[in-house]
C-alpha cells in the first residue's frame, strides 16, 4: 500500500513540474489564434469598435500605433495583438501588469487573457509608450 501511495505522489509531482515548465516556456499571457477563432472576429478600422462577448478581437499595431484605438466589449472579451510594424511590440497594460505580454515580433500575433473585470483597460507599447489604446469592458446585463 505504501508503495502505491508513494508512486502516485511521485506521478502527481512530475505532472505538476511538467505544467510549471510548460507555463514558463509558453508564457502565461501568450496564445496563438487558430483559424476557427479568427473567423469569429469582429474587426474594423473604425476608431472605436464594439466587441461581441467571448469573441476574440484583433488590434493591429503598425509603425504609427494601434488600430483601432478604442474598444468596448463585455466580460470575458479577449484581444489578439497583431504586430504589423517593423519593430518588436511589447504590450503593457497600464493598471493591470499581470496582463502584460512578452515581446511580439514583427508579423506575429499575441493574445491577452479574457478581460473579466468591468473597467477600462489601457495599454501601450512598452517600447514606444506614446502608442496607446484601450478597451472598456461593460456590464453584460
């Protein structure tokens, strides 16, 4: 009986270490968008865009800054940042550092975790702080 318990604990420890290493390697705030999710996007180049709840919306970053600049959405909206500039992009959420994203190279995409608090999330390019944008999460009732 002791042998079975010990083997089970070792197995659980190995699984936990594997998950920990995976999270470090992939980054907790980075996710790739598959083609099925991309087809659900509601993206325009208007200065303000309404986002459907639970849908991933794309924000394009160019050498001139973010487009669109402002969003509104409901709880659990997520944003995919696409870097169409010629320089690396590092997303920094001004009042929510736990959402900050690591470097997104030119031509690549990175995603935010679902935004679950009713508030205005302001973000900027940490490498070019004058380039800012925001998303306002509204009550879905």
